[in-house]
């Protein structure tokens, strides 16, 4: 039975949920790290306030640290809105897209013995062209990473490269099988919710993008259509 447009949209929504689930450890870390610093700073502040001679400068330093960490925590919480497709965003540059997604997944991929190589991209700059629908592009990029990670068994590196002025190419580079680590291979067992070609195509089409899959590589433009 051929799936209906509504069913395909549900499939795409399920893929987005899976991708967000994979990114959650990094997002949780971004929110938990400031909380740990705040707790330590409050402990030190209590000790200083309870001392016989209060060091005003030291207390002010702790208060400034807490204020800074609260700002970091608020920014991390607000960043959750970046995952909402229904929210109109300011778009995103290509370099920023690569930097954000690689940062989100680098630790998880390292644990699986897969290196993310984005050396072809410089540090993000404000004067780069911005592409609309930053949330959709983030899901699409993470979907491409997941497709190569889940589908190419012997992938040792996933390389991210620019494709012209308006696209991206992600390719899997096979690792040396002689250096295979059985512990890492245990983490690369087939996933029940693997991002396969059908899942990635459904995701892209639902959001209005076109992807070209070639087994060990993924290419897509940053503009819809």
C-alpha cells in the first residue's frame, strides 16, 4: 500500500524526533554545566559571607560569576527553540550550521569510533550569506550525519565539505580494518531506529529539500526546492 502524504509527514516527524534524541546529551550538557558552576560559586559565596572578615571583592567576583553562568543557562534553554520548525528564525550561515551540528555530535561519534572532519570550513563569520529555515537545515544536516554513521559500517571518518557556494557534501571515509577496535564496534551495532535512505529522503522532502544519496556520501543544497 502506498503511503499517504499524511503518513509520510508522520515518518518525517519520527525522524526529527530521533535526531533530536541523539542530540539531547550535548544539549543537556550545555544546560547542566552552568548549573554545576553556579552551585560551586554559591558554596564559596556562603563560606565567604560566613567568614569573620568578609572579603567584598571576592564576594563581588563570585556574584559576577553566577550572573555570567545564569546568562549561559538562559541562552542554552532558549536555544531549544531552534529545534521548532514552526518558529520563524533568522536563518543560518553555512559555516555556523556545520559548526553547530559537528559540535553537537562530535562526542557521540567519537565514542563510536567515528571522527567528524570539518576542517574545510573556517570559523563562522557574520558576513556570510544566511540561508532561511535554520531549524530545518539543522535537522537535514544531522540526518545526513546519521545516515552515514548508521549505514556505512566501516566508516572511520565523516568528512564535511562545501559544495559550490550553496551546498554541502558529507562523505564517509572507511577506516583501516586492521585497526578495528572490537569495543567500538560493539557500539556500532544496528540501530532499531537507524537513519536509512528512506528515512532521510522522507525528512528532506517533508521540509522541502532535495538530497542526493550515493551510498557513502550525501549532497544537498541549502535552499529549498
